[in-house]
């Protein structure tokens, strides 16, 4: 189960962690493969390149509801991979969230994903850290929703990687006429 860490006062940030029963290389792949991102993060589209200066962009469908501060949720999160340690970690800078409708984008932010093998290499500790240097009600609301979103996403990532064959079978059954 993912464990959120309370954020200190000041500019918004959070850290969310979980342990997944999958090797580090497979977990890292799930952050860059569109097929994987569609399953566990419900990505509609993605352009992710696992190398420095590569784009990291994920688009989700627009939500049916509207948040009073942020407007319609969904949209696109995009930034630039600045640091990449294969099968260990990556850092995305200049991260912006573009709402699906006419709302103002939020950014810049930083996103860091770290994958560390446990004592049994079939298990990986996944840590997600997201931060920004700006603050205010809109930022605080975005980070509160995003922390909850990452907690849910990591739970789905865990379920997906630990039961991947079930997701593939479900997809095959849905594709049959």
C-alpha cells in the first residue's frame, strides 16, 4: 500500500512510496511504455523518451466534473527528462500541467521517480517526489489532488505489474467481437 509522507509548510511538495513485486527494470519500463502507461495510469496519449533532454508528456481524458479552483481535470503533464539512470531513477524538470479546457497551466514543477531493488531483487521500492517553488491556493489544491492521484496510481501500478497477465487477458476479451 502506498504511504504518503506529510509535506512541510511552504511551497508544495510530496513523496509517495510503494513496494512492487517486479524487478527494477520492469518497473522503470512501465514509466516509459505507452502500453503500460495506458493500463496503470490511464494515459490517453504519451510521448516519453528515457534519456536526458527527452520529452516526458502524458495526456489523460478530460474529467466529467470540475474542481472549483482548478477547473476541469485531466489534461497533459509535460516536462523534460534532465537526468536518467537506467533501471534506477529519472528526473523531469520544467514540468507543467495543462488543463484540458481553457484553465491556466501550473508550473514549473519537478518530478523524480526512483526505483530501488529490495533485498529480494524481485521486489522494487518505488518513490515518487513532486515539488514546486510557487505557492497559493491553486497550487495547494493541485498538490493535494496530485498526491492522492499518485497514491492511487502507484496502487494501480503495483496491481498491474503483479497481475499483468490478467490485464492482457481482459484486453484480449474486450477486443473479441
